[in-house]
C-alpha cells in the first residue's frame, strides 16, 4: 500500500499528536520518529504543542493554512491537509502570495514520496497491488484517470499522487527482479529531484553550463574505463540503449559512406550489419529505421551459452560479400538480455580488423562490469571497439533514463548529425562554443540525464559501484548454486552465469516424471506464465520469463537491485515453489 | 544565488533560533515563516525549543542525527547539517538503520530545492551567474566536477547540489525568455519528483500500469483536440520534438513503402520530403538519419512572415516528379521556431490530397494553441494531417521532456516499429497485452513523461492551459505594440506575430543614422551577440538571437513562461537599451 491510509478511529494516532506533554526522553524519541515518518503530522504536532502550551484559540487562525483536526475524517476519502481543498494550481507560484502554499504543497508531496520510499524498502509491503487495465480504467475508489476542462483542488491532486503510487509497481522493492533496471538509489533519486527542479536542456552550454561539463567529464571517465587512450573520443547520453545502439549504426555508416548523409542510402551499396541471435532487438530496429532493412541485419549463431561463434561471423561476412553485399558493422553484446552472455570481443575484433568493419559493443546491460576489477575481464577487447553502449541505468542502479553512447573517434558524432541550426548554435557567442554539443545529437532538446549519475559517482566513488556490482554477481551465483541441483529445477544452460542472469525452468510436481516430448514442452511452456500471474496477483515478488529460440518459457532471474539479499533470493525460490508446486 | 549562504555573524539568524521564547503570536508567525522558508532550521528551532524547555543535555544525544550548532561555521564552507559529514551513500537505504538518515538527507535536499524554487520566482535574484567553461572546470570555490574512486560524504554531496544550482541557469525565472521551454510549473515539478520516485519504464503495462493508462487517455484527449473523430488513432510520448518528427517520417515511409522495413531503402524509389525553409532542422536530421539523405529534404519558400507558399510546394512536387523522384511527405509547421509562423495547413492539405502525400504537422511549438479557443484557428486544417508533433514541454509549460507524436491511423506505429521481443512482450501474460505498447517505439526502455503532464491537466483543467496560452499571446502582443514604433527598434517582419515570437533588431545610437549597406549589416550583425553577452554577464535576463536566411542577427523574444508579466517585458526592453544604447 503506497498511501498513508486514515485510521477509522483515533486510537492509532501519530505519536506527536498523542504525546502533547510527554516526558522529555519519550517526547524526543517520539518526535524523531515522527520526523522521519510523517512530516506533515510532525508539523501538526508541533503546532498543537505550542497551542497547548499557550493558547488554543490562536491555532484557529492557522486553520486555513494547516489543519490537524482528524476528527472529521471520512473513511471513503484519504486524509490530506484540509487547507488544500480550497487551493488550486493557480494559487501556487508565480501567483501573488503563492510562496506559502507552494512550499506547503511541495512538502505534502514530499511526505507522500518519502512514505513511498520507506515502504519500498520494507519487505512487509507488497511489490505491487495488481489490477487489470479495465479495473483501473473504471476508476478505483475514486481514482479517476479522465481529464477534464475544470481544475481539481490541490487536495485532490495529492490524492491522485497517492493513488498513482498505490496502483503502481515498486521497482525498488528488494524483491523486484523483473527488469534489468531495478532498485531505488537514494542519491540518484535526489539527483533526479534536483534535475527536474533545474528543468533545463542539454543542447547548449548557455542554459546548462554545469550539466554540460559534468557530461563531458563523466563520458571521458567512462571512455578511460573502456580503455581508450586518455579517454579521448566522443559520446553523449541518449534516451536509452536502443537509441544509443541506433547512434552506433548511424556513425558506422557515416564513417564508411559519409555521402549517405546528403544523398541517402541509394549512394551506398547494399550494406549489411551483423549481430547475435541473442542480441537486443534494438539493432534490428535500428536497421529497419535507418533504411538498411531488417533483412540486412544478419543474425549470428551462438554457442549453448548464448555467445557469438566467431567462425559463424566470418562465414557470414564471406557469404554476404559473395552475394554482393557490403559488410559494414558488427555488434558484439557485452551482457545479453536473456542469458547475460558476453560475446568474445577480442575474437570478433580480429575479424572486424581483417575485414575493416565497424565494431560496436552493446554493453547496455553488461557495461557496468567494467567497474569491477573482478569481472571486467568478461569485456576484454572492448578497448578495440569503435563504439560502446553502456547504460548506467541498468547494472549500476542509476534511475531511468541514463544511457551513454561512447565513440572512439572524436568528431564523428558531430560530422554525422550536425545541421548547424542558427537559432541554437550561434558561432558568435561570448563563450567557447565547442561546449555546445547539441548538434551531435539526433535530438534537439535533450533531457539532463547526467546529474543523477554524476552525483551517484561522487557519493559512492568508483569503488562503490564496484562493490555493488560484485555483490549482485555474488548473489546470482548464490541463486545458481542453490537451484542448479535442486529438485524441480532445470537450468536453461550449464555453468556459472557470466552476468547476474540465471535462467531456469521450474517443474511442478506433475511434470517431474513426464518423459521429454511435445506434451511436456507444451505444459512446461505454460508454467512460467501461470506462476508469474499468481505472483503478480499475490504481489509478493516479480521475475521475468520468456521463450528463447526453441526453448519454451523459462524464468530469467536478474539481479541489479542493491536492496536484494540472500534472504530475498530464498524468498523468490520459496514463492515459485509455493505457487507452482501443484500446477 | 542558488545556495543558502552562511552569515558571518549570528545577527541574521533564522527566526526560529532567534525566538526561543517568543510571545505566542510572534512565535507562531515566526514559525510559519520558518516552516516555509527554511525547513532544516525549523527542525533545529524545534529541537532547541524543547531543549530550552527541558534539558539542554538531552540534545547532545541527537547531535549525530541533527545538529544546530552554527558556531563553528567556516566561511569557506557552506553550512550543512553537521551530521552528514560522517555519513555516506552506503549509510542510506537499503542499509540497515538507513531509514532515518535517508529521510533526513532527502529533506535536506528538498530544503535546497524549495529554496531554489522560491528564488526562481524572486525578481531580485539573477537569472544566472555566468562563468566560462574553463572557470567551472578549474573548480569554483571548491566545486570540483571531477569524479574519484573514493566516496564523498553526504555533507559534500549536499554542497555539490547547492553548487550545481548556483552555477546553473534559472529557466523558470520570470525574466528567462531564452528558449521555447521556460517556466517552472509547481504541479509539473511535483509530478516529476513523483515520476523519479516511481522510477519505472513505459514499455509494459506490467511495470507501469497507471502510467500506461494515463498515456493512452491523454493521447486520446490530444487527438480529440486535434480533431480526429473520437480521438481515434495512435501515438506515444517520445524524448522530444526531433524524435517525434523522426517518427512521422518513418511511418509515412512505412505507409507507402512498407517493404522498406525489411528490405531497406533500396526497395523504394528515390523518395523526397518537403518542409519549409523556416521549419525545424529536425526534419532534415530525420531525412539524413533514416536514409533519405538531407538533399532529398526539399526546402519550401516562405512569405515574408515565414509561412510556406503553397504554390511553391506544388511546383516543387511537380519538379521532383519530373526528376524521377517520388514525393512522400510534407511537413507543415504549426509555429515555427524563429518567427512563430503557422503554415497554411488547409492549403497544404489540399495539395497533399491531390498528390497522395503524407501530411505531418510539426506543432512542437505551436500545438499548444489548440487549447485556446481564441488562437486555435491558426492551426485550422490540422485535423486533415496524418500525424502531428505536439510538445507540451514548450508552450504548455510542462517540465522537460514531454513531446507527443500523434498519428491518425491506428496500428501504424506498431506496424512500422515492432520487432516482437519475446522477453518483454510475452503474448501469454495474464492481462490484456494490447496495453503493452512498448513495441510501437523505436526505443526499448522509455522514460515516464506522461505523469507530470497528466497531473498538470488534472490540476489546471483544459481551461487552465487555455488561460496560460492566451496570457502569453497577450504579453507578446504587448511587447510588439511597445516596440514596433519605438526608436531604436526595427521589426524583422511586419504585423502582429502569430505566436509569441517577436523578432526585432535593436539599433544602438551609433547605427541609427547609418545608411543601409554592408557596413551597417556587419555592425548590426554584431549587436545582438554583444548585448546577449553583456546580459548573461550581468545575469539579469536572457533572450535568444540568431540570423535567418539573409537577415543578420536579430533578437527572438518568445514567451511561454507563466511567471512573466508586463513588468518583465518592460524590464527586458530597458535592459536591452541599457546594455546596447552606446554600443
């Protein structure tokens, strides 16, 4: 439950209101408790205390600003400070005398958010309170999603905020394992709050001086970690790994066929791209969008662990050339989405070198391992890549969105994308306009994605990211060791996972004796969706599943959540067995 | 100044600490003042009050949690609550006992942010405190942008947050007119804070049920306002207008040449796109990126107000066909970036109909006018478009990023972009998977851009947006009326602006008598950059300038900031004259 529900009686009062004249020690403890738990009530308690000490009548004058009277609570409506019922958005800043209600409104919102933060980390709360689309659309207990012509009061807006969180999914909950991006980093959260308060745009130094410099320094640091000399090169933060991967294809094309920028694809021969059959679908999307055609994105075979077979790459390059195509680009995946596989970058780089192809490493998911001295060897050879996608919003726990495209050759992003818009990129500004990096992007306006990441790096140090990554990989090995020989489990591939992905089938009792064959396959295919549905309905945990190639639906467990512990892994196993044992 | 600077002496104390035993009325007023002004100090004042009433010794035990002792302030360091000097990111949630420091840290951040919000709307503060890149890179008074291996204390992190805001630009300041996106909407800000706390992803209903539904309902509402029957169609929120425009080109190509998705551009004839010479550069960028080639983006001539001349479109279509090209797509701009011009959509739509071309309306900047009964006629004919870009983060004051691509034909976005990734878009989920809209996008992960906008719409109502837009247009007319015949001003084009863009040259005294000619042009070209530089160095206001075609640098004033008033317009004029009169 994401909201602070009212209590029906006054028995369960806030410690502040219940202790108007406490003994000193109790009072302080109660207050500190209140301070961190319910800011609004603390303010109430504070007012009431002064009230009781001095003059009850005085408070009446404040009623319209802040009311603590809970006696008229109506169980049908969640409690909000009553002063907001007559206030509207138009009463907030920049309105005259808008400062008081503005700050009070924001503090109410912050109370809702800090309550949500606390509950996110509380294992006694659910991960989600599942409802079907039609249920939410019909309106849950007055939560009306429809927009109207007339404004709603700020009281209703606060209710809407609570309800939005109540019916959402706690992606930071220690038992949320559903995506590659999990967790709720407090520093990152603070960074996002500041970013949205600054509300500016990355396209020019002029209006984002600090953020532009932070981006440049951070990208340089990332390039150093990739292993490019002195961290030289290009890069920017894009709205996600798919766009970062799209950039890599664009700049590869620009490098070898710069005339395509002006003349279009007809100026180039038939170009082909190579990527693993296990790679992220964004390479194929980029191929389709950029005019190569998805059929010209050639899928490479993998070994049983999902890693590209270099010989297959070479064979397919030769085959493509024989068919009159021109091989352009190879994507090596550093941490595949489902198996967590790392393609052998060095062997792929040798082939790219031999045939003069652009090498991109999609490290959206696995790039974070570069921060770990223990695990970065899995990306050996990445320093030979021409470009790298690396999403700090995945393995490094940075809030969404935060994805970097890193490029070894300086100037190529600008060469590929610049259109020199006069209204933004005036050459006659008073500062060094090489810091106006917006024309390198396919976007015009660009969200400030850097600050939260920069702030987290400051707050944790490189060493803090390393510890987080090592811990997540340890946890996934704990899970692997626990289930690899456990009754009812079957691993999708053998051996210790390279990344935190642990892929497995759970076999209900009814399937355990069944011989291999189509009937068993069909039944097994239905197990993971069924368990997942029950899991979501009970709201206790979330983990993903999918088929892959000829393999029927299996669970893909991934760990990037800093809140997860061994007990949460144990819980997940227990929960799968509880829900699935008798299917 | 964005930070709460320490005062050297104790004379300028916070009202709370200065009034430990006030008279009751004074105290309450002082407290209410403190409540909204300095939350941290309020907490301190509260603790000290209890301390003075009961037992000073007790407070010592709280020292590590919250200290109010300012006596050891060092002028070289900004004040933070001293308890954070020994706390690190690792002490916050999910750490054991991390809840107290987490909430206290977030409250400190909120204090910094609410101070910033207050100052943003305070005309006695500067819009910016300008520094050159090299100055910021060298480190301003200990503001070190470099990242390191070791973590910094939370105290330093709070200082970093203050410094980041201090050296940034107040885009919500009533005198910030530099971009199309200005202002700081409090409801939108609250929405962004909530969005980042929820930290989820738009790709599936599974992990963003409420946000996915909000997006669908809001897009439907926007399509209704565009004028498509029953608001039917497609759409999504993209990371900005450039990407939205890119979507429009992609789906136009898919509509007429669906085989390009699989086969690439070689499967299509030479396709050409048409857009005004005044249109946003993103159409050209899209043409280059998607494989059309920027030369196949044909620029249309405009009248003196920057509006496309329909006859020129038809002539260029015929010309392109004669050259063996296939006209595909026409972009009509609804509110151009520099002039604020609205292309005549109905006349363009007639031509598109005649030649069977895709009609896109780039209403990134002007789409907001659809919310105004008084001004929406400027977009007449938009209901005949096949697709529309509309950025609520511009004219409607929604925080960045918030851009919608709206499409009349349902299903075409999915047809164009879907790749059916099994790990995300499982068909065997327990809920109606038509709500998993992620595969329509070229992105995989997609930031939640909808909530702030939905919440603002709830809080203002359609009517609130209308009032905002009408007010901004009134203000721009006020500016126009004030300068059109004023000495020293020359309008770039005649007549009342269609949008809030007011384009003008300011002529310093030395230029006023000078005859037309190259010398005057060269001198005039240098005036706006010089005034702008002085403006930024004095930090008083910000307005954009640029050349356009053969026209030398001129100011482009735009008004989307809800905080701006006539007095701010007056201030801008005074400031231009103060800084430019004697150039």
